[in-house]
C-alpha cells in the first residue's frame, strides 16, 4: 500500500525515568513519522526504547520533552484529550492477549465497538482475522494464535487510524506467528490503517514498507523495503 502524508509524527522526543537517584534515558531525542497507510516495523534489542516510543505514540505515556503531532496538529497534553485520542484513533495489540475469560470472542470484541464512533460489527472484525467460525468460543477454547487474532479484531473493530503492535508474535511459535502476521497484513490492506509493529525478530522486517532500527534510545537506522515479502515467505 502506498504511504501518504504523515498521520502521526514526533519531534525531539525524550523520556527519562527516575529510579531513586538514578535517571534512565529511555528515549534520547527521537524524530519519527508514521505515514498514512504505511506498515512500519521497529526492531532493536530490549531496552533500546521501542516500547517506550510506541506507548508515547499511542497516548499511553507522555514524553519528558518533545512534541507529538496528529494530522499536523500538536497533540494536547491534558488527560481527557489524550483519552479521546486513544479511544477514537488508536488500536493496540500486545504480546499478551488480555481477553476476558468469561466472554466469548464476539463479546470481547464488542467491548470496544460499544464505545467507538463508527465501528465494524464484531463478527465482521473477527471475519477479517479469519475467525468467523469462532465467534461463540471462549478464550479457554481458543489456541494462543486464535486468542491473539481476537485481540487484533478487538483492536481494529473501532476502525483506528493507527494500529500499534508490541511483540504480537513474541509468545507464539513460527507457524502460529505467521497466521497472526497475515491477520495484521489483511487489516492493513483492507482498512488502510497506519501500522507500527515492534519485534525482536528481524526477519519480520521483510513485510514492512519501512524498517526503523533502535539502539540506546535513538533511531540508529531507517531503511525502505523495495520489495515487501508476504508473512508466509518470512524465514524465522
């Protein structure tokens, strides 16, 4: 999918955490653009700043300094505005599925659609990730990969502008991970969502439009993929 103008971008983003008398620089002046309808993969070792950046981009955390812009406008810093931004514009997928055990797959997705402005029907969201026959199953009746795909359906059911995925295949074997990546790619193409995916597995970078490598709280390298590969062609 061809990327357009930046949907979300940050300038000079820093994040400093205090641990007693020690200050930890998680981000050190990062400039980043997430372009419309682009799939970006962020790679780098643990502690390099990837998850911190994703949390800031998604409004789960605020930078110590620097500024975020959404559709060209500065991001407000007050809690109510950030909450609205998360609710209306951002979908999150994490390594752990965070499904409610007492609810079916459809009911887990419906939790998001009840507060969204123009959501997909829960069953339609589940169909997009290949789970149209598992709508009435409870999480305990689903495999790990199926649970992750329910989590993806829940994230995209509100039709977010931005989908942020933090190690979505980290707890899965390679075959199951491919199914999850295929679901993410389907969502990316079907809905035109701007997608950023964190991974330790550099092979996954092959499916991206653009790859950003992190090291020591900074962007160390950015590269564009001239030829994207399908998830099934990735060598794990």
